[in-house]
């Protein structure tokens, strides 16, 4: 059933802003395959409000989904925010009365999320040298948050992640010697087990709202949150596919490893060794390579039709070009 | 193969046409059109650079495996012998061969990509 989002937003304006509140703006910002983001605003009893609606456009299957439900996502944003994390403010979690399906509303945060702007736009030249340290700092209250009782979160360590991506790779039927060698190498260099904690799960340049004056404004896109190794969040933001043309700056294309690690430790995080981050970074490239294969398969198998999918399949070779260098360098 | 036009020229002409009509499209279709234009460019590069890349890959894999063969067979055997643990990062010549293969493939798929280890742009 097609949902009329605009009509739903008008109802939300009245519900949140009081009787007579009307929409002053509404527009779709971006579309992932299964998630929609809308910016909207209204003039209510308490004054004007600028908000973001995040809603799932295809039904959620908790059995097969890698992501958490939007209600869980909202609960995690609130819990980490209460613990001092730079997370958006949740304004409302939608229910049946809203007629918008699975969705929640958050307060709009100003800033920039486009990765290439963060790495290259002169507006960020002044703040850029601080960003890696800030990224280390902002991870600490996320990692220190005790997930609210009753939430279902997946638990996965290095072995679990490696096994999961191996299964996906084997099932794809692809034969890629560089990916094979990366799997073999990582299996032989597993980090020591560590106390598992709450992770953002998709902590990378592109999912962080940056402000040219203050730096990190908010950490967004919490759908892959899970319980695991804290170094996973650090390795992912160091994965070259998210450095947006600046491989010479290992953290997100804007900063240095030492600053990320120092920021984390200075904010009270348990110190993490660089080799551990490098393990997860390499696993990050492998993860993205296997994900790209999966996106191609969803097209081949007729699940999605967009021309975007087979082209993403051709991005496997970017991860191979990164992996051969990482294999040469070692952890 | 006929040469007037060559297949890669057909692909290039479609790419140029897509770029021409892109400004007339709504944002979603403009984005997809850009992806489609990139796909045509990849096809053109594969047609022109693919044969040399495949020949280099075959030579590299044959060197590591110690015998001749076609691309698909050598590639499958290489994967199998890495998977079994027989070939490793330390195997002489393996990483060098894989590095050539990766470099040639990214030059076809995404020549603007700057892999790990690329120095800062000047």
C-alpha cells in the first residue's frame, strides 16, 4: 500500500504543534533502498519547528535484517544522547495513529554530511585538523552507553563478522583471489577477544554531521548499531572507501590515526592499539567489497532493478586495490 | 570487428547523449542517468583496456601457479589454493601479481579512485 507521506506530515504537524499547526515545508531529502528521509517544518503553538522524518519504505524483517528497527534506533539515539553522545534529539516516535508506518521524528541539525565536502571544501580547512580527535572523543559516550533493557541488538565479534562476510562471499559464487587472501590473512591475525560494548556500527565520514565552526555536530544513521569490539567503529571510519579521494589522511580523509586514538583515550575510552584498528579497517574494506557483491546480486536476482546496483558491483575492485596495499603493509 | 564505428565508440556516443539530457531530468533520474553514463564509460574502457589487462592477469597467475591456462581456470585455481592455505601473503610473486591485477581492474572500473597508499594531491 502506497503511503501518502505528505498527508502524514500534515497530521504530524497538528499532533506535534497543536491544533491549527500547518506545514511550512516538506521535502524528501534522500532515498536509500529501504529508508526515506524527509525534512519538514511547521508553525505551532510553541513556535516554528524544523524536523526530520526518518521512515522505512519497505517492511522490516527482524529475522533477516542486519539493521535494527527504527523504534530501537530512536531508543538508542535517546539513550546515547542522555549519556552525553552527540546524537540528534528524538522529537517523536511514530505510532499507528500517524499512518506513516515505521518512522520517527528528530530535530533537524545544521551542518554538512557530504564526505567530499568535509575532506576538500575550504570551509572546513580551519576545523579539519581537529576532526579526527573529535571523532575519537564522540565515540566514548556511545561506547559507554548501557543499551536500554528490552532492545534486541545483534552481538558480533571479529570472528563473527569475518564468518558472516565469508558466508556471503562464498554464496555469491564470485571468485576473487584478493578477497580470498584478505580473508585468509585476517583469520590468521585475529585480535584478542575484548569485552563487547555498544557500537554505532556505521561510524564513517558521510554519516556524521559536521559544522565548520564546532566540528562534530551529530552522529547520524544508527541502523547498524550492535554489540561488539570498540575498534570496529574506529576501523570503519578509517576504511579508504570513506576517505573521499584523500587516502593520505587515514581517518575519514580528514585526519590521522594518532589523533583518533588520542581523542578516544583522553575522553576516558579504554586505549586501543593501532594494529587493532588496522585489523578492523582491513576487515572494513573486505566488508565493503562483499557488500558491493551483494548489491550486484540483488540486481542479478531481480530483487532490485536500479542501474545503480550492478555499477556498485564494479566497486569491488576499489576494495581490492586497497586490500593489496594493506596486505603488503601488514597490520 | 568493424571499425566504423568501433563498439567503444558506440558506447561513448550513448554516454555523451545521456550527459546531454541529464539536466532535463528530475533529481532521482538525473542521478541514475549519471550512473548510466558511468556504466557506458566503463564499458568503453573495458573494450579498449580489457584485453591487455586480461593478458597481464593470465601471465601473472601462470607465473604464480607454475603452468599455463585460460583466465577462468587460472583464476579459479588461484582462489582454491589461497583458500586451502597453500598460497599466502608470503608466497613469492603472489602479492605482486595480485597488485597488477587490482591496478588494471580499477583503471577500468573507476579510474578516478585513489587507492590506499596514494600520496596527497598536489
